[in-house]
C-alpha cells in the first residue's frame, strides 16, 4: 500500500484495510472462558494453531480475565500493529467497536458479533440449522420421548440454539417433551460446570435421556452428569465427542476454527474484506459430528436420516425458524 495517496479520508481508511498481501501480524483475543474451554474458544485455538502450522506465521494470543481487560488488550494489540485481530464472542462487540474506530487501519474480525464499521468483519452462524440436526438425532435415540437442553447465558443467541434443537426433536417426534434451562444471566454462565451438572441431573430426573448443552465450559458438567447417569449428551461448537466416549451422542459443530483460519488466510492473501459473513450448512459453517468416538451409537438408518434432513435444510424443503429473527420459537 506504500505510495498510494487518496484524497478522501474515508477512501484512505478503506484502502488501508484492503489488500495487504503476505505481511501480516495476526492476533486473537479469547473470551474470559480461556482458550482451553474444550468448546467455543478452543475451536478458535485449533483454527489458529492449524494456521501457524500451515504458514509458519505466529498468532499473538490474548486471554483477558475480565471485561475491562478485553478493551485494554484489543487496544494494546492495535497500538502494536497487530492485524487482523480476531475477537472471540458476542460480548466483545462494544470493545471492538470502540477500538476499531480509534484504529481505522487495523482489521478486526469478530466471531458471533455484528459491527457495521469499514474495518470490521462480522462472522455469524446459522446455529439453528445445526441445532435442528442434533435435535433430530436426539429424538431418534430417546427412549422416553423426553430430551433436555442446557444453555449458558440467557440471551437470544443461546435461545436460538434451543429453538432449533426443539424443532429438530419435534420433526421426528411431534409430541416429545423438550426441557430447557439456562445457566445464568452473565458471562459466567459459560464457565460453571457444577451448575451444568445440577441442571442436567434435574432434567434426567424428569425423564430426559438425551441432553444438548450449548453452554461453553459449563457443558463439561453436563457431560459428566450424563456419564454418571448412563444417559446421552450432545456437545457444542468444537467436536466434543472425545470428552466422554460412549456418552457423547454427537456434537453440534460450529466451525469457529474455520472462521478464524479464514480471517488470517484472507488477510495474508490480500482478500480480507469487512462486512457481514453468515455461515450455515450450505457454507460448511455448522454440522453434526460423526467420528470414531460416537460411531457405535449411530446406526446406518440414523446416518441416512441425518444426511437426508441435512440435504432438505440446504435445499429449502425444511425451513428452520431462527429465534433471533423475531424473538419467538413459533414454527
């Protein structure tokens, strides 16, 4: 970009965050659950680890311990010229918005947040589609026609998971009961395994025999409770099938690893662009996980059903209602 001079300040800002082939200083800021939460953050960590392995480019990592440190860490990275900076989680939206305005020549990519600024890329997912899929599998495996959902923080995004799951369950078993509980009303709800275990055990006592956790690190308690009770659990975000083999029916995979990798890859190639990117089944952004850890739980008929449902969602024959479109789960 050296030697390019534009009269318009706006054009200059846009130009400075466009094509910059090869010479990048990438960074990532995890949310407070930390990069080894075995879920959302760890998925991003896996993506950047693969990026470094493939390119030899080191990614600067930051793990803030509280809300105040989020903005501080973002600002410090921007001041030192790191770009692009990937911010992990919707709760960073306010901080990213502030810092991005102060550093218009730095590229920011936020996962699960939407910010309309010329140097911010917003990456969101169609979680309702992936949750529908695992709901179908839960219903096919339930012997009681009662299943559970444990969410993390009670926000529209997590209700989006629960609503999609409910639709998938009732697509197979219209009269099924879906018990839903949220862990809390703050960010701490994503890192409370003890509460997750308590909620799962309560749902099991009410007849649930499969529980889907969309709760970050809180889900670890759900999976342990399922193992202890001889029930089934469904993981979220990264493939968590390995956590409790034989207990984990599947995981609703949300490809945050791919999103982080692509942000850095595009920047390196000079193809990074601001704006909104929405990743669903068609784009490979969400899916269900089948591997050596859970293949013994999945029959050929179940697998065929899952692939047929997936195809029907992609081609539009099955329309999954998005809770965040109208704040309801009417479908």
